[in-house]
């Protein structure tokens, strides 16, 4: 095979991959969703197969890179701006443990057993389920954990401090969009949110970048 053609294809593939990385943003390996991982494998197959196949023309490589890049970019923008499409396209987080109670429906939906759950907890230096107040199974397969206050270091009970219930933090507004699904999880509605924001001096939720709420901490707001 012509080494000059291999060189041209390699340089084109290198430039194409660099452009796609710049367009789609930077993510750590631990932040990749299953789709991101499969997409990266598919892209490597497109580049690798067309570089060393003599019957694969140069413009087939360019076409493959452009088409896959366009699809990936479109997918990224849809998941960023169409909040309702994010969960169906990327998947959603699952609360496996809520206020110390294991949700078996979520465990079964994510096809997890107790052995896998305990392994992920051990990776967080947690060796007893009773220490966990909340465990959230993220879209990328990692586990985020909130310990019960009595087991935080230093433990409240070791300091003789009064017992305090753990509270989960919910995001209620992202980019000006009210997340009604999260409002339902806390048994509230849009009117309650707007009233609470007005009490904090914010008139319009659409003007806010981010709002989160917890039972203990109340509202945390980031303005545009």
C-alpha cells in the first residue's frame, strides 16, 4: 500500500479526532456514559479500518469522520438543551438507597445485586449498609454516597452532638427550566417552588441558572 496515502489518512484522522474532541468538550474517563464509550469505539473502528484498507478511499474516511462527528455533535446538543430528552437518550440516575432504605425496584431495574452494591460501597470505604443514608447510581455506572450523620467523620455521636437526620439535595431548576419530576419526588409543585423563590427575592425561575433544595439547607440559587 502507498505509504503516502497512509500518511495522508493518518493525518486526516488525527485532525478529525482533534476537532471532534474540541467540539464535544472534555470529559474524564470516569464521566463517560455507556453511549460515550461505544461512540469512542465506533470512531476508532471508522478511522482504523479506513486507514489500512487499500479499497477504502480517502474521501470515505473524510465522509465517515464528518458524518459521525455531526451525529455525535447533534446528540450532544439535544441532550444539553432538550431536558425532557436527556433521560430517554442518556439514561437517568437511580436512587438505590433513600433515607437508609434500599429501593429493590431500582436495584432490579439496574440489574444490580447486593454483592455488586456492597463492592461499590467498599470502593467508597463503606463496609456496612447501615452507614448509608443515600446511594445514587450515576449514569456512567459509578456510585455516589451520602453517609448517615452519625457515621460521618468525626462521628456526631462521638462528639456528643444531637442526632440529625440526613437530607437529600434535589436540583429543581437547570438553565431556567423547572424540573417537575424532581418536584414530584419531594411532593411539591411549581407554585410551591415559585413561592419559595419569591421569598428569597427571585421573581422568575426562568432567569435562574440553577436552583437546588434540601430539607436542612433550603434553597441554593445561582443567577445568570
